[in-house]
């Protein structure tokens, strides 16, 4: 399970907030003062991956604490969808978490540590429901929760789509949540309804999700010219847009994605609903659709809706009332045609969320595919808050969108190698170093002569410098104190952390050698510890030695110093082997790893800001906000160069922009060159402007050399550029386009002349 940066950050914030509350609760509980439930609002746009972020947080917490139970509550049948996702995530991560439903609660009528009990609101909303109704079997929720707490478990409640049932204080479900009395309650929603001053917030901004390519850039509302339009005309316009989108997907993906249009009808009167559904269906058939291409997603009718979310499902149109408004996950949905009144902006936002996702978690650089389209009777449905989420009218779209020039549509098509694919292909697994670990650990035990397991005291620990163990103090500094088993274990983890590990404390003693978010190799710390125990038994012949005995031996005498050295050797080997097979040639030689990249057909200009007009920019107008003086000078040079036909200013983050993977410090990173240029003779150049300082920074060498290898492979020009003074206002650009890069150039051979000397002040005045 690979997280986008914003997902990893949100999960980290959740873990920190929940962890803080658990620690406070544990401290106060010892003193007989149980605090009230802490409430955290997790606010994230529809389609951003709230479920996967929540699971990542729960997984991390389960590795830190050994007594957590999670209760996941969702409306409708979303708990089933969530449970299925949790099971897949748990299998992929070898997680301790155990997703269950109410039918699979353990026979002892308790929730066990690491359980995720997935419930829907209706199961706890009526006294007659089996989970609420008391009985001799004891399998009712009040008894289950009471027994679970008696066993010392801490309950964390996760309320999915919390803007719905959990807000109604008159429901049985709300009373159940109160009686659950979790240590922490997480309210998860794209549209939260209420917040008190004491509540904490974890917020994922919509723009972060857009930049990652996970959701569409914006919504266009009623993209047509007519002022007054009848139902059939509106349906025809919406369906025509769907066909345009389908043609674009066929071209971009080879037919892998079949877009879907959602038709939402007023549901006040069931007879009227059916009449309208029949009328629209009849019209759709007249314009070419057949029965097998039309589905219903209604509580009483699920015609053709099986596997509806699959990208290649042939169904093109689905009718719905309100059930689709929450939680329905269908990334191929692209068009919403609605005839339903609503005065609730939150409801509208939830509906828009159904057409919000990108089916391949990437933007295509095409307006048709990177935009969601909403068509509605203007008198009945106009979003009141057009700022959220990025809903624009046809007029507003025209004012803020910047389109590529027709003649430039095919100007640049380059092979794109993504960082994620490079990591997936070249990452060495834990088994690559397992034999090395065994050798190092055996050597460590062989160096030890005294295998006694003494009492470990504070005076022994004082000799050991341990970092990052939550600043815990054990015992009284003024007296000899024998540490308890859990205290010894804490300090052992601290020793591992001080040696470069990221170790999660749990009853199963697990950990990771490196943090996934740093794109480093995952190596199970539990594997190292198990190798320690097994090889210790081999060394001593004592089968009864357990983990605590092992730790006591390591802390005895000077053994901890030797152990720290051994662990550092393991970390060094893993780091060295991480991407040792990756080199420039291998990355760019395998064409199967690449995609075809081209500049976006359009983009949204922030704040409708356009800068100075240029002639050779591939876009019809400029919208370039953050240019430094060297970049402005380079644009000026390109505009004045007769050999330059077009130029493109690349972005510095976002999946729609061009990037080149490179390796630095045994990690795979990515580099966004500043400019791509097409010359009159048809050749293409890729350039990155550098100041004297950035040309000498820690990563310029790797960027330059991987750029060189990429350009060599695909017969392109390219290199790093810097602007240097000649005399007065006269300056020129130098280029470093060599296989082996160095900025220090006493013989003036690394950096060669790229442009003739020019008076940039007079020539480029209009670019300032």
C-alpha cells in the first residue's frame, strides 16, 4: 500500500493526535480520572482516499499500542465496502489489524486488540436489532463493549461520513455512540457539520489531492450556450459530452475506461420518479442507447448495476435518487445530469464527489478527462457556493482556463518514467539481506561469554545513552532500582531507534528498519529480533530463553555497545543494497516502464492571473507566476532566438508535469526540469536553469547526469544552464551537458557557451 504524500502526512497527523489522547487517557486512568472522549474531525475531499488514510493510521497505532480496538461505523451499507478494503489493505501490509463484522465477533463476546468492528448505523439504531437486543447469549453490543473494556482494551471510534447519522442526537445510534464512550472519536467527512472549540482537526486540502492527480481539477456547470432548455435537450447535451469524453479516453487509454453519466431524479413522489425515469430512458434509446447500457442504482432496483464501478463496465448511464450521494466509489463517473432540487450545499458537494475521482489516479492533460461536468435545470439546481469544490460556470471557465495553441498540440511527446515505477521495479526485498543479518547476529552472540540474565537496574541503564524513548524516566535516580519487563523493552526499543531504526512498540515486538514514507526498503524489525532469539538459543542450547531474557543479556555488561554496532551494520547493508542495481542505463533502457507524456491541453490559471504576453509559449496566454530572474532571462532568450519554434514552462510538482527519476543517497527522487523547447528543425531540448548556488548544491550532479542519460537515450538536447556576466549588462548562458557533471570548472570545459552575449536589460525589459 503506497500512500501519496498528502495521505502519508494526514495519517501521521491522525496518529499523533490519537496517540497523544491515548497517552493522556492512560496517565489519568492510573490516577482514577478517566477523561471525556476526545473528538477529532478528519476532513478530506471526496475521492482523496479517506478510507486508506484511516487504515494507515489504525495500522500505525496498532504497531505502537497493544490494547487498541477500533469500531468503524458507516451509513447505509458502506461498512461492507470499508471492511472489504480493510481486508485487502491488511493482507497487503501483513498488518496486525483484523477487520470483522458483527457476525464474526469472537465467541467470548469481546473485541480483541487490533480488531476493527465494522458496523452500519442502522444495526445500532433500533432496540429490535439483534446487536442491540439483550439475550442470554451475551452477544449484544452493550455487553460486548463492557467485556472489551474489562479486558483492558482502549476503544477508538471511527465515524465514516459523520455528517449523516452521527449528528442526530435523537437516534438510538447516537445514544450508542455515547455509551460506547471511546477514548477518541474520529469524525470522517468531506462536509463536516459541527465542531466545538475543544475538537482537533486534520484537514486535507483539495488542491493537494488535485496536485497528486487523484481527483479532477474542477467542475464545469452547464457548459452550453442556451439560456432556457427543456429536459430532452439537456439530456442530449449531457450525453453528447459523455461521448466526447469516451472518445478521449479511447485515444488516451486504448479503450480501458468507459465513462459513466449519473442521472439524478427528484424522489418526492415514487410514481413521478418512475414516469420521469421512463421518459428519459425512452429518449436515450431514441438517440442510440440500448437496455444493456442503462442501469438503475436504487434501493428497490439494481438493474445492470453489478460491478458498475469497474473502469471497463459497458454501462454508460445510471439512474439514482439519493443513495449514490454518499460513499459510492466509481472513478469512471464523469458527468452528472441532475433534475433534483436541493438547498443543502453539503448534499450538493457529496453528489459532486461521485464524479470527482480520476480512474487511473493521474491527470491526462486534457480538459475533457481532467474535468467533471454537471448539467442541471438552471431554475432547480445551482450550487450556492461556487468556491467549493472548484465549481465554475461556463463564463468563469472561459476567464480562468488557459488552452494550448492548436499548432502545439503535438509539439512535445516524451517518454515518461515515474518514480513509483522505478521503485516498484528495482526495490530489493528484506530477503536480500536476511542472510547478512543472520551472519551479523551470529557473530554478535559468538563474541559474548556471559549469558546470565541479571536484574537490570537503573545504574546499568545510566551507562547507556538512549534517544527517542518518549523521555521516560524509570525509577528513582537516587536509589538502586530494578526495571520491570516493559521498561526494559522500552529501553531496548530506544536502543534500536538510536541505531537508525523506526520501531513500533507492540505486544508482538515488530518494527521497520526504515520508514515507508522515505521510500526506503521495508525490513521487519520483528524479523531481526526473532533472528536474535533463535540464534541465541542455538548459541546457548537453552530452549527456554524468551525475548525479555534476550534483552537482559544485551544490556548486561558492555554487550549493548556491541549490539548497537551490529545493528548499525545491518542498517548500512540494507541502505547499500536498497537500489544498488539502479543505474541510469537501466532506468531508461526499459521502454515498457515509460508512458507517453505531453503538456496539458489546458490548465486553470490561479486567480485568473496572466502575465506578459509571449509569442512562442505553447499556450494561448501566459500564466507563469513564480519566475526568478534567470528564468525570465531564458524566456527572453527563447523569444529572441530565430531557431526556437515553441517553448514550454514545466511545473515543479504534480503528476501532469514532466519529470525524470534519479538516484541520490540510495533513494529514488524525481526532477522537474524548467523548460522544454522545440526548435525549427524539429529537435527538442530539455533545460533547467541554475544560479551559481544551485548549480553547486547537493543534488545538481545527479539531476544533470540522469538528464544527460535520458537525453542521450532519446536523441534530445538538454542540460543545466546558468546565466553569467560578461560585462556591464551583457550576459550569456552557459550549459553543462556532459555525462559526468561538476560545477567546479577551472579549465572552462565543463560549462560551454549556450548563447551569444546579449544585453538582457534592454532586450528583456518587458519580461520584468
